């Protein structure tokens, strides 16, 4: 007996890579968690279907954020101050941010580094239905050389053998990605070629991690800036380079030749210099050196044929990031494709999410405004559809009751003393 719930989304204009970003009126049929058909807008709805009247709305694939930090996403105050808080507080913040991200229409994220495996545990909680949240691909705890960048949230390793062993540990916890801290930036003074960055990992250390990831079925992301370091890391065959500040044409060519994607996170480095985040004068001044040249990375990478992904980092924001990529020369359609289909391909999930097509997971967003007319439309979220479940943004809440579901009958039956 077929028990799958059939949902018909009728009346919407569909914007997607497979249907065209300019928009096309279609009826989207969902069976269970998957899209089963795209029909003409005038198709007759069967009597046993659950109908979502999306007249006047615009339907897009669920957004994907490739560089998200749930434990310190858009926090106020110095980073060191937040890092000094308890792991319990970091976990609470991660739960809150997971809900917030999903309410914004971001149905999948790659969580690129958190202390104490909090990201991997939140990913497990979402996957098992304990709490709502985006699909999370976790990078666990990042790897860094002793005393390196981001020292408060990393596992130290020195030499190829230690990196190899630590990479195995990260994957054994349930992470699907490994993140390496490849450079230290912004530094307190300019280094080679006047760049406020210097390389930290060696090629043999990166290559050791890549070999482990390939054997275990994982992927590798590297925080990396500096023209020489970007080229060194790219030649090791990692999957993504994060940030890419100071990329040069030869480094971009090395990325293209080795199939390495760039996730620039421009909004994260720009916004961290804004007074509203209260990072402190020294922090803001040093990061300004990076923000001043960050946007140069995208056209250099694109000219070499490097695939551009979309991520936000700690204080960036997805629409702001897309608007900055648009300023870098990407069309609105290219930006929309980057944050959906391209991001899915970078994750290795292009056969599952990132488009509106039969057979794919029904991770979709209904918007009140037309995204083909401007990227700000992505902020007009009316409904989120995740694995076929339709929700209004503010209906996404932590479930009540215990895991056995036994407390609901007691609600409202207490007696005030």
C-alpha cells in the first residue's frame, strides 16, 4: 500500500537551473520527501493530494551555505570572549542558529568548524529528527599546526603523520568533511609581497589529509590566503579553498587544473570590520587589510575557470554574500545557481538537492518576491519545504515533549499553588 503523502504546489512561478532562472509557471508534485513531477500550471489536482496554493509566489531550490559556523554565527563582541564561554553555551547557540538558518530558507549547510564536535552532534540531532534544522555536513574540529590560526577551536598536528592520524579521528566522529587551517591571517604586519598573511601547513601535511579523506569517502576544505600558499594547497587536490584572499592568476590556474572550488565568504570578512559587531579596534583594523582586496579574488578565479561556491563564515549573511558576488561580475542568475546547484555539486549532492527536478529531494523555498528581479527577494521567505514538509518560517520550533512523546497530554493540566 502506498502511504506516501502527495503534495501539490500549484500556482507558483518556478525558478531553478533546470527550468530557467527567469521563471516558469509550473505545478510541483511531491511524493513523500521527493519531487515526483513538474506539471503544467493548469494540471488538475487529484482529490487525495494535499494542496499548497502558491498563487503569486515564486519557488526556488532550498539555499545552501557552504561556510557556516553555528557556534559563533553573527555573535556580538570579541571572538576570544565568545570562545571563553562554556561548551554548553556554545551548544545552545548552535541550536538557536540552526533554527534561524532554516527559517531563512537555507535548507543545507556545511558547518566548517566548531569546538568539541558540537557541529557533528547538531548534525546528528537534525538527521535523527530530534530537532529541526538544515541538513548539516559537518567538518568537525579543524586541523591546525601547533600555535596556528584559530587556535581556540582546532586540533593541533605537526607533520604528515600527525595530520593523517588527526584526519582519521575527525572522520571517525561522524564528520563528512575535514577542514585544515592553511594560513594565518590577518597577521600583525605584512609578510611576503606585502600580504597580511603567511602559510602555515606544508604540502605533505595537506596531501596526507587528502589521502585519508579519499580513502574514507570524505572531502577537504582549506582556510587559505596568500598567493603562494593558495597555489601550494591547490596542487594537493583539496576540494575547496575558503576565502582565497591574495589569489594570483597562477594560483587560480592551479585550482582549475586540480578541480578545486573557491568559497570566498566576502561578506564575512567585510562585515567583521563593521562597528555593530564590536570586535575591537585592532581586530577591525587588521581585517580591513583583507576586506580591501577580497573582492579581487572572484574575477581572478573565474577567469581561470574556477567554480565559485557561496558561504558566509561567522558574521556574513547569505543575501549580502550574493550581492557582493553580483558586484564581482556574476549575473543574478549565476548567483542563484551558485547558491543552489553549484553548491550542491561542490558538496557532492547534486543528485539529491540544489534544483527543482523529478527525483530530487523536495528542499524548496516559496518567496513573496521575484528573485529574477533582484537578490533581495531571497529575504521574502513565505514557506520552507524541507524533505516534503511545508512550514512557515516561525512555525519552525523545537518540538515539545520528551523523546517518548509522553509530556504533551500533561500540558495545560497543572495546578498553580
